[in-house]
C-alpha cells in the first residue's frame, strides 16, 4: 500500500471505525486512542497490507484492540456496573432509533459488535467472522439473538408506555 | 526388566500406557507366550484403556440445518423466519410465500414483522473522528519544505549552542546562589534558569515513606548514568515551564522532582529519509534508551514486567506499545507543536515532552 493509499484509508474509514468503537465503549478518548493505535499498527505493516484489504484489516485490528482494552479494564473495574451507571438515562425517548440505541447498549458485547458491524458497515456473516474471530455460525446466531432482543425491547417498552 | 508373577499386572498396565520400550514390549510378549494362562488377563486390562480414534474424524455437519429447508411456518419458527427474510438469508421461494402468508394472516404477526424491520442500528454520521490529519503520513517531502526544515533545525541548533554556552558561564554563579535552597515545590522558576546538579539532588524527596524513595537512593548513580549517556553529556537541568516554542528538544520530567533532563542530540534525527545517512538518535530511540536505563534504577520496575516501547513513525507521530501493566497516554498539544507522552507506571508518572521544532 502506498502512502497515498494509506492516507486515503484514513479519509475513508477513520470515521467509521471511530463510530463503531465509540458505540461499543462509549468513551471518546479511548475510542480516539484505539483509532490511533489501529492506524499506527497499519502504518507499521503498510508494506504488507494491500489497499483492497485495508478496510477489513482496520476493523479487525480496531476490534481486537478494543477487546484487549476492555479485558484490561475489567480487571480494574466492573465494567458492567460503570456502564449501567454512567450511560443509563431516564429521559423520554424521542423516536424508535433512540430506543434501539438504548437497547443496543444492553446487548452482550459480542452481540453488540456483530450487530454494529452488520448494520453500520453492512458486513456479511463471513466478513464479521473474520473480523471478530468467531465462526460464521456463531455470528449468525448472535445476530439473530440480538435482533430478537431488540425487538422484544421495543415490545416491552410499548407495553410499559 | 524382569517380569515375574508379582509384577506382571503393573507391567501390563505400563504396556498399555505406552511406557515400555520396544525391547521391554518384546520381552513382555515372550513372557505372555510362555504363560498363556495370563493372556485372558492381559486382554481384560486392554479394555480398561480407551483407544483414541485416529483414523476417523467425526463429521457432524449433517446435523446443521439450513433455514431454507423448513417446510412450514409455525409459531415456533415465525420470528426466526422474519429475521432470516430481513437479513437476506431466505431464498426458498415457497417458504417465503408461506412466511408472507403468515405475516398477513394476523395483525400480531404483521406487527412483529414490522418491529423486526425497525431493529436496525443506523450510524450517526455526525460522529466523526477529529484530527484525521494527525493520522496521515507525509509523502516525500518537497524541496521547499526540506529547505525550511533545514533552516529551522540549524536555527534550533544555534540557539541551543548559545544556551549551552550561556549555561556554562552562569552555572557556578547560580549554584552558589542556591547553596542553601528552600524547598522548590510550588516554586515557579523562570524557563531556562540553570540549576546545578547539587540542587537537583537536594530537590529530590526526603520523605522515605514516599513511593519515590528509590530515586533518592539512586540519585547519584542515576544522574551519573544520565550524564554519561551514549552521546554528549547532559549540559543542563532546567525547569519545565514554560516550554520554548519552536525549538527541538526532548525532555524527561519527573513530577515533584523538579528536574528535567535535556538531550540536545536528538535534534539531528532522521525524518523519513530527509537525513538519510546521518546516524543520530530518534526521539523514540532516545525515550526507549532512557526507559531501559531507568527501569531498574529510578523507576525500579520489577524484572518480570516489560516496559512499553516507544514507537515512532515520524517526527510528529509517537506512541507507546503497551505491555503488561505499563499504561501510557499520548497527547498532543498543538500549541507550539508540543507533544507529550505520559507514562503512568502506577507509582511514578514519567512525562516526555518534545517539540517538533518547526
């Protein structure tokens, strides 16, 4: 990959990766760090990564960097507890997408990641499997389970309202 | 190996556990042929050991089901089929027809299907990565840039040489003036005010219970090591604030330690080939050298932990590869092009500040 292609990959994918990571970890500074680390790693392997495969490489690297970070932090703090306290809110929801965003936060991490890769980036089961290191069947199961959870979340909320 | 009627059972077991050598196995077989009455016992022991199936690899793929193979739509599979349809997994036209019949057969089913249509995450395009320019790399520098950079570096070197001369001529005087120093914590000292090595040592913490006591123990040795670094001796110790803009240098700063070690030699670093052939330290190399040198002295990091390695890709990009517990933060202060790397080791924080110099 040339320097120009590398810079093009920054233009094309930095926002998408940032969005994906931010949605997963909800911390802008850490999300920025992960994006920066990801491109740092890409730059170190710039000669061996082709431009055609750079998108998959970036998402794979970012995903695993994020997982590593979450694992590290779990040793220090109960992430789920922080997550629930820090990001829950009691405001009224303005639209369905906002409810879905809230529901996505409640998905288990693996389901959340595959759903986001599917919906945000339109990746196939096979591509998601390569990025996350899961099997294709696992990815499919997670997506189906995630969809059911999101749908049920909408139904339950409607019932409450 | 001697096989007797007292030990033959344990030898049978060793045989099936694969512990016998070829010669011992042959010996055992000879023993068995001499004592055929033990053959039955030998066979029974054999069944105690499960033999792994090596040749045959079990294939359970026949258990996998394709949703398109379903031949009916019922309340148990309705939702799964809805998801499959919306995910584009359903390609059996008969099944799809049945599914849509099911969807339209009741309001509840229709509502369920509509709900599934809605459960898609839509990215917020307003969220963008800030400062993408910091991620980008320069292509081959154009001649004009090279000229400006050369001038900037030459000017920086000139300034530093001037400062060095000034320091050398004023060190003695300053050292005398602070021969009985007051604690300099909370004390603001003008930039570039020269202080002697003695003062640096005196400013080290005196409380033995503080986690920095190692520094006190190692002060002479560590400073001596720093003075005799690979390159020219450290010429001065200065206060951190304020940084001098547009001047190239790298510093290490120990909070509450009140001293900074300035290494001027890294000015002449290689920057993406612009200084090709010039053997000089890079910012990252210098930091790695310092961290390595301080690991067992000032920082007192246990041997089983490895340090983060400073990774340098170009003059403006610097990061640390994090290993084990060594945490880092890399922040960029665009004012004056100053960069700062903070290494938080848990018990001591180490800052590296550097400016790009142009």
